[in-house]
C-alpha cells in the first residue's frame, strides 16, 4: 500500500512477495549490467587476468583528455590523415578532433597572459627566426600555447610527447591542423614513443638546431642515433631533474658538445611548477583515480624536495597522517620542522595506505616493499620518470594485473592481496588528471626565454656546459605574472640601493641564490662552482671560491625585449 508522500506500507504476504520479486529482478538486472560494462573494450582485447604486455601498451583515456583514446583500435601509425591544408606531416590519434582541441588551447590562453604578452611583444622582432626547434614535452593545452608562441616568434617546430599517457589527443590534433609537425597520441607503446621522437629528428631537408626537452629522452636519442646532428645543435633547454642529471653526466664525461640551459633549477620552475603545481595536482590525480578520502589515512612521501613539499602540504591539509623519507639531512630537518615524521620506508611500509614517490631516483619502491604492503595500498609516482617504482618486478606469472579504471591497475598477489598501481608508475598528475594552467605559464615563459637566449647568444658566450638561467630573466618572468594578482612592487630608493649594493632595477639576488633548498628531487644549486670532478646531485658540493660564478652570467641578447619602463629592464 502506498501512503501519502510516496511511503510504502506492507500489509500482506502478497505485498512482501511482490517486493521480493521486483527487488530480485532489479538486483539481477544490475548484476547483468555490471557484467556487461566490466570490460567496455572490444571482445578479446582484454581479460580479467591481463597479460603484462597489454598492460604496458593499451591506450586509455583519462581526465587529462576529454576524448576517448581507445575508441579506435587502429594505430595512428597505420592511418593516412591530412589536415585542411592537405599536409600529412604529423601523426595524431584523430585529426577530426582539431576543433575541440582549439577550444582547449583558447581556454588555456586565458590563464597564460604573461606568455601571450611575451608573444605579442616579441612577435615583431622574430627573435627565433631561423630556429628549428625539436621538442619532447607533455602535449597538453598549456604546452600548445608555448609551441604556438615559439612559432609566432619565428621558429619552425617538430614535437613529440615525453610521456605515453599525458598527451591530450584533441590538442595534438589542433596543433597538427595549425601546421605543427606533431607526432604523439595518448597510450603510445614504447616502440611508438621512440618512433615519434625519430620522426621529429630524422627528416629530409630539415635539421634541428635547438632542442627543448623534458626528461632527456630526446637529447639522448639525438646524441646516440644522430651524432652529426647533435654537434650542430646551438643549444639545449631541459626542464626536468632527470634530464638535467643526464646533461651533467655528459658534461662531466666531456661528451656535451653544445651549451645547455638547466631550466629545472631556475626559481621560476623549481619554486612554482614543482612546489605549487604539485601541491594542487597531487590531490586531483589521486581523487580522480581512486575516490579515496584522505582524512586519517597514513601516507608516506618519498623525497622532500620541492615536489615532496607540495605533496606533503596538500595531504596534511586534508587530515592525512604524513611520513617522509629522505637521504638529505637538510631536507629531512625541514620535514621535521614542518611537522612530519622522517622515517625509513621499511619502517612504515606495512601500515601506510598510500605511497608516493618524488625523488628523481630509481628503485625507491622495490618488490620487497610491494610484497609487504597492506591490502589496497595505493602506489603512485610524482617524479618525471617511471623508474622510482620497480614496476618491472611485478611482471611475473604469479601476479595478476586487473585494469579497473583508466590508469588504475590492481596487482593481485596469490593470497588475494591487491596493490592499487596508478599510471603504471608514471607521472601521476599529467597521466591521470590536469595541472594548473597559471603555473605552467610561468614554466613555459621561462623555457621560451631560455631558447631565445641560447639561440641569439654570440659565439663564445656559452661554452659546452650546463648553465642556469640568468637571474635577471628569472625576475623578468616573475614580473610578467604579477599583474594577474594586481601586485605592486616596492621600489628601492637610491640610498637603499646603494646601501644594499644593488641596481635599483635588479637583479636583486646573486646568481647562486636560488630561493629554494637543495635536496632529493632537486639539483645541487651551486653546481656551477663545483670542481670538475664533483658530481652534481650527490649532496656534497664544494663551496664557491668567490662570489663570481665559474661561467659569468651574460645579459640578455635582446635588450629591446627585456627592457621595460618598470623595475625589470
């Protein structure tokens, strides 16, 4: 019987029987639907116990790309596609997505006003005219704004992706439609990854003279496969700790035959992209993939560099109990002073609910750690490379891999224990979610100025070594972004400037001052003064012999671009 307001009052056995029949049918129907939707892809493509080779190469969509990357099983390499101009000099998932990708780029431009301002100011001068830039970065709406800025400044660009899961297919299509030779799609295999890089480099009648890299894979490929091309490169710009480490290794071995700019350790990259970006995007990635509630959860963050600091701050704010692992006593002391307990991973591995790596190292989480984890422990990586978690050790016959959601795998042990592995150990935020556009504007502007600096530098200004971005450029990038906050800088008086020994217009800090702390996840910040035999990143760097860098930082070759009426000429 139905009462007023829709409430049901059961008055007879017949009512109970009818309710049971309806309920059982609904339950059966729900079960059928669940079984039907459990494996949404084509029959035979995946099974509950999936092979590891499939796990590594399948293409899945995520929140980072609003288009489904698994809707077409044909590899982009096998497709014949042309843009509206008749060009086929690209390889993307679906060129028909270009219009949607263009809207994504236009949205990103709204929060990248500083980079757009730089584009408008320098567009007339064309400071990159004649530059042939080959790039390997994440291909998102934000990096598309950078690529189109470089083209507007006169450069020719060819681009591939530095991560097989982070490409936004619709954005790649929009770039291809605009005439950029882009070779990337979400869900590339390892073979596809290197094929795309090679297609960017190995081109008849076109030879790169500049490299913009994120992770060092492109630089490594050109160095190994095309040594003659590598020798003619005028400059390399690298933005990741992994890629910078590789450059320092080449420099130490005397094999770096071109100047390189270490953007990763510029303040505008390290402090903003690494710290503030990760502070917001770590939660976005974890929430989208696992729906986990962090209040009361025990989380261990491996590494307390700038990325680790951002992750810890975000997790602590949501009520998580956060532990930190560190190799650097300075960073460890910082973690203690920030209220985190510093431990060894082996001490807490049995009890934690989430494990996050952000060290830039390899084998931080080993098979031994994975074996000891509790059931349903979430494991993810916030570092650039997929070396921090020993995923290879999980590719054994006794373990079952089950894909339960885009970029989410359950690795099942024989006793039924499950470990939740995100993005197969690759960079979580760009593989599983998105990152704040404004922060990427800061990094992209820094990269653009670094390319302009290296390309326009007269012969002899930069030797075959790794350099930090000149301090004045760091300050200039920051100044371009202050209007977004309606921020007003205080100006020194002549007397104050004289007292501090500064130019009123900057730079306001010496070149060796980085505004950040060295440690796990960040490079040594006084490397340019280290003796030749000192390896950067070891934690033991000789103190500077004087206040003069080993390689003096030159002024910008484009004074008309950097000169302003304000405090940042």
